C-alpha cells in the first residue's frame, strides 16, 4: 500500500511539473518612437500581463521593468542613468505614474497604470 501511495504522489508531482514547464508566455511589443524597433515588451501568461520591460533611452536594452501580480502593478525598477544598475524602485502605481509622467511622458500610454494598479492598454 505504501508503494502505491508513493507512486501516486510522484505521478501527481511529475504531472504538475510537466504542466508548469509548458506554461505558455506570450509577448507583444510597442514602438514608442516609431523607429521600427520595439521599445516596450509585454509578457503575458494566461490572461494577465506578468512583466513589462521598456527601453526608454532607445539603446536596445531595457532600463525599466514593471512586475505585476494577478494583472495589477506590483513593483517597478528603473536605471535612470543607463549605467546598468537599478537606481530607482517603485512599490506602488501612483508613485511610478508620477515619475513616468514627469520623466518619461512619451511612455505614459505604453507603461501607465491607473493609480489603483490596474492596466488594460495591451491586447494580446
């Protein structure tokens, strides 16, 4: 009996891991400055966006990352001097939006969340 229970547990765990390893991530992009290159990449798993990366100085490398949870703003990080080190962190959408509106207004439509943290601008 003990062997059967162990076997069932292993089988269920293997099925769970197999399902997780094949979770599909969709991406969509936006070209903010209309130069033909993606400046924003949106990552979606299931029905929610899970992460957004943006290249706000147009050098081909992301310098802003927004993390979401259940489709809502969770946190954001920015490398504002473009040296490869994060120097600004945000824990709520309201503060992030204030910075975005002041320092990166051209990205407001591509990155902006409502102050309650919801985001609906991208359709997959």
